[in-house]
C-alpha cells in the first residue's frame, strides 16, 4: 500500500473514531453514565436475551472485575437487573430494562438519520463494497486489538 493512501485512511479512521467516542460520551452523559458503561449497555442490548457478565467482558475486552463494576453502576441507574438463569440457578444473568431506555431514542435517531443521508450517496454496488470493508474492519480489529 502506498504510504500516502495509508496516511489518508489512518486520518479518516482516527477522525471517525474520535467522533464516535465523542458521540457516545455525549449520549452517556445524558443517560448519567460513563461512555464505557453506555457501550457495555449497548453490547447487552444487542445480545439475544440476558447475558452473563463474562460474555460482556468477552465482547467489550474489559476484565470481568471491571465488568462487575459496570453492571453495578448500570443496575443502580436502573438500566439493567441481575436475574437467575432459569436453566442453571447458580448463574446470574444481566437483563436490560428496556422501558428505561426508550426516552433516549431521539439521540440515536439523529445518528441514524445521518447514516441514512450518507448512505444515500452510494449505489447498491458501492454499498456492497462499503459493507464488505466494514465487516472485515470489524472482524480484524476485534481479532487483533480487542481479543488480544
């Protein structure tokens, strides 16, 4: 890869990352959370049903001890609750309290509309390339950075 291409894409990724962090910091502040807590809540929300603290740790790359603190704070704020696993009463699961989150939908709707606006500039073939890039970027970043 030519150095100037790598430099350009490095700048784009850093700028995208900075904007994403600032967005989630803003969202978290409105929710009364830290950005880390808000993103762990997002991970729990995107899971299919209640999850273990260990699973949140795997998805986030945080230690299980750190995740315990996150869950404590989310529970105190009313965003999650700890429940017993119906199949194994020794296990504790984290369940999202969805009703409390609906009041923050507008914050995310603005971001969603921004994405729709941007994606509207691309045809189906271009969207396939963008999607392929994003899937590969997510998988590679997780493997090389998050899961290490």
